[in-house]
């Protein structure tokens, strides 16, 4: 996911190249954006109710 595509409420999936292998393929919703607009960290509410912080490039947008 490109940094400028990341918006609050967007559904996302942890990508294949994410650093945390145990989370790959899981989905959630962006609930927070942190950092410089060109290189964001994103707070994601996962489907299990936990929240995780990811770099924008670790996520893929899930089509609605």
C-alpha cells in the first residue's frame, strides 16, 4: 500500500512481505495514522479485536 492511499477506515490485509510472519494474510481496518505523510505507520484494528502498528508498505488494500 502506498502511503497516500492509506486512509482511516480502509480495510487492509497484512502483505506477504510483512516482517511479522504470524500476521501475514490477516485483515483489519486502519484506525490511526502516524508519522510523515510520505512514510506512514498505521494502527490497524485486527479482526480478533487486537490492534497492531504497521508500516504502510507492510499492508495491502482489500477491495470492498
